[in-house]
C-alpha cells in the first residue's frame, strides 16, 4: 500500500514476507494523538524495554489472525501547531483515499483498530464514506467491525464541559497545541454531532456495524509531560493523576465496552502475547473476524438491489487508474445531478483500457450503491445493441418485449425513462461507428432520458465522443499507463524468473509504450511460450515482420468480447477501416505517415490538400489518438505500433508498393537540394527521408529513389565527411539502385569509389 513522506500514511506491518497471499481479512490500525508509532515500539523492544509491537510481532496479532493482512495508518499525530479540528478530521479523506488505492478491486472485509484521536478520524471517515455519492462507500460496506481504544468521543470529562485541555495536555505535555485545545473546546458541539452521526450510521439497518469500546482504568501522571520521570514520580499526588478518557467518554451507548488495566498511553501497547490486556483486545478482534461473514450477509440481505446486466466478470487483474476511476465515479453516479440525465465519455486509443475502466466502474458502483441498476450495451453493431436492449427488457419484464414485431429499442427507452425505474447507469461500450449511432440506424435516438439515470460511453473517437456528450467537460481522456502501473500489469500472469531482468522489463514497456492491451498480449504470449521479457523484447526488435506477428497474435481474455479479436493490430484495423469509410484524406495521411520516422513530422511533408479538408483530416487522426500535436506546433508524432500495424494493413490490401512510391515521390519533390541557407529545413526532413528509404521495396518509378539517395549522399558528405561509414553506405545504396535501372557504368564507377574509400579507411586504422 501507499506510504507518504516520512513514513506517514498507510503501510504494511512487518514482517511483510510472512503476510499470507490468501488473506481473508484486512486489519487497519489507526494511531492516536501522542501514541508511538510501530517503529518506536520496535526500537523499544530491541533495547530491552519489554514493550512488544502487538501488530507486527509474529507471536501476537499475526499469530492470532494468520489469515489477516495487517496495516497501520500513521498520520503525523505529534504535530499540531495551529491545527484546528477541521484539519484533524481532514485526515479522514486521506485515510479513505489510501485504503481505496491500496486495496484496488479487493473486497476483503476490514476491521479497524483505532486509538485515541485516531478513533475520531475513523468515525469521520465512516461518515464521509456513507454520504450519498461517495466514492468510498465500498470501504464502509466492507467494514465488519471496529475496536476503539480510549477514543475521546466526549472529551476528557463529559461532566465538565468536555475539558479537552486535560486530555491534550495529559498526552502531549508541553508539546500540546493551545490552538488545538481552544478549537476543540469551541467546536465541542460539532464533534459531538459528528459522533452522533457516526453512531446513527453504525446502527443503521443497511450497515449494522459491530463496535467494541475499551477504556482506561489507570490514571496518567500529568507531570510526566513537563518533568523528567524521576521528578514526576517524586512530586506525584492524587491531584496530579487523572483518567484522561473516562468510560463515559470512551464508550458509545448501546455497544460492548470493557476496561483495560492501562494508562491512556498504554492502551495500545502490551508486554507480550500473555499480557491480559492484549488477550482482551485480541479476543475482540478475533470475534469481529469470526462474525465477518454474518455481518456481510445481514448487510447484503438488508439492501434493495438494483438490476444488474453486465456481461463480464470483475477483472481481478485490473491495476492502477485510480485517479481516473475516482473522477469517473463522481461523474457517473446518477445522484450526481438531480436536474439532468448525465452523459460521460471515456475516450482513448484502441487498447488503452477504456472497456476495463468502465467495467471496474460498474462493479464499484454495485459495491457502493447496490440499489442502482447497471446495464451494459455493446455498440459494435446494430444486432449487438438490440440484443442487449432485449435482455434489459426481459429482466425488467417490459410488456411486449418478446413479441415478434416489437420495437425493442423504443420499449427500453420508454421503460428507463420512467421515474419509478429508480437510479440506473447505462454503459454504451465501443461507441465508435458514426453511421451506426447517427446514420440510418440512429441508435442515439433510442438513448433513454431520466433524471435518475446516467449514461457512460467508451469511444476511441474524440469527435464522436464530443457529439455524444456535447461538452469537453464530460469527456475523460485515457492515455497509456504509468510505468508503475504497466510493471504491475506485466507481472500479473508471469513467474518471477520471467520478469527478473529489470532493464529488459523497462525496455519492453517503453517499446510497447505502456499500452495495456499490448502489455496483456505480450504477457499472455510469454506465459504460453514460457519465455522471459528479455527474449520477447529480442523478438520485437528482430524485424517488423516478427513484430507484426506478435501484435497480431490472439490471446484469450474473459473480460473482452469473444467475437472480436483481442490482438492489438486487429483492434486498430477496425479504426483504420472506420477512418477509411468516413474521411478519405485522413486515411491517406495515415498511410503516408506510417512510412516516416515517428517523431517531429513536419506538416509541410504531407501531400497538399484544401485548408479545411486538411484541418478536418488531421482532426480525425488526433480524435482516434493515432497522432499527437504538441501545443499547436507544425509537426506531429505517430504511435510506432500504429505505424507497424498500418504497414501490415497495407501489405494485406496489396497497397504497400503503391504507397511506397507515392511517399518517395512526394519526398523527392519537396526535399530541397542541400544548401547552407536551407539547412534547418533539410535537417528536419532528413530522418523521415532516411526512414522511408529503409522501408522501400522495389517500385516502378525509381527516379525518386535515385534523387533522394543522391541528396542523402551529399548531406552525409557535408555533415559526416566522405569517408564516414554512413556516407559509404549511402554511396553503396545509390550504386545498387543505379545498377537495378541498367545504368551499369555509373553504378560500377560508384562501386569502385566505395571500395577505394573503404580501403583507405582500413589503411588509416
């Protein structure tokens, strides 16, 4: 799980290696104001103070609950200069965010153990998770119990106006923040209200949260915070010793309570596994763990469930994308806008993971708002769309849905439009075909409207996505994964030995541009053939032909459509065809660009066309994320894997030779004869010309090749010198082309010149 700076945050308790992979429950300990962190406890243990870290010591809580993963939330409790109550309770959001990030799609039950002020933070976290539309409701519904250790729900002494100063100064001594004390006393009613709200949530039928409250029975010496231990002991009197958090403050009405023979600071510290206090706390935690399944069952039965038609199971291999999921979750909740039927689109390059993000969103909404109906509709073709609508109608028992001549799409539009339907989310996946959605079939005419509804589209076409949701603000762009996310995805199905070479792992992910589908495809291939990342990377670099085969290799994935090939190349072929059908100039530009170097392609290299046509064609390619343009520059980048797939597509359609000739002719026409005054221009054109020449196959018009090779030769002579190996290679290539055209004398003369220069270079060496 995540840690923040200075070890603050949520972290796994040692020993990590001993934590079970088949864990059935998570235990999260939250420290309180002034309590010592596990690292301090470990230090004391090593130095003979006899205090044992009950969380990480193998003989204590891990031994008592061997199937538990144990974590701690260390929230910088010892720093409170100018820290008001709102800052204190603000840790609730941090805690929820860290838990959500660390657990991902895991659904293990959670037990919290909260000490002192950590209990107030946890209570606030539960309140925020229970709010309508909260992205963290799944954490609340996974929580099966809480153990509170001397949490000051009512301050230090409820009978004396809370007396927060007694509590804070008793814990912190001279380090206590006067500002915090003042704010706590002024905000006592606010804190009391939050505690009441927490108790209401815990008692609610839909939650039924078991709690166990422990209170201290030994008094704390108030002088210990301002005097040395010796002086504090000498001056100790009954008036200087106090119970910091009384039973009435530490215990919530109607829940089990128990005293521990400990001072306030000793409530979460124990001498060892036989310590009576530890046994009491351990038994409480074990009981909560033992009753977890009963709690979840009761909670499940008390909730009115919405309809659920999602054709895929939850993807347990899903990793990362937390910021996107959090943003998406807030947008697509039907309750997010009471005045409209919300529309949101996830857009991105084919294979970037849009469908998987939508799928995880569907399951998270089910976890958080099980009363919300979720319907999944693929828009790959008209038949798939109508079949999905029919399935919705059958589950809703819509009258007339099974009649032979029923207008299924109209019936479902009407059914979901009724207020009595309640909250629903409709996911339209693969909304990529403009003709299908807005043409003769006009599927968008059958999208329902309800103020209790929300529609989520996935699309690889920005223009189409914008047309569907009508605002840039309703579009979430998905790009390639981060490096860490990509590494996690790569290793999901592989043995440690297959991914042991860190350098090869990083190089492979860079080659695959951290594209999720390409990573899944590579991982599946490596798993099947039992090869390492180093070996797979070598295959990728061996030739474009091998790379095309790898990109085209099918692999099984239960979380993708069976009738659609999963291969990266095949995924993009669908987009190529859609572009060809709707924008001929954009398709020609894509064919042209696949012969050039992938970075910094000048706009001036593209074949000329009308201004408006060109703007729209470039817009189409950017909409499909096949090319990118930085800050309105005059150059473009194209995805390398897209280039390789496009060349394969041209081969399959028998168009590669034709387009090789067109590209070389265009480059020959526009490439300036190298001069000093046009140096900047030809330096930009040169890498693209060289790349196109390397990709050439025999074409009918080789005059363009001769012209380009002559220019390349002259450039290399100027820049590198006549005897440079690259210059000699250019001379050899030109001689070879001259010979193929029957210009034997010119070819022989150039071959002799190459031979003489190579001999000269060899003699010098």
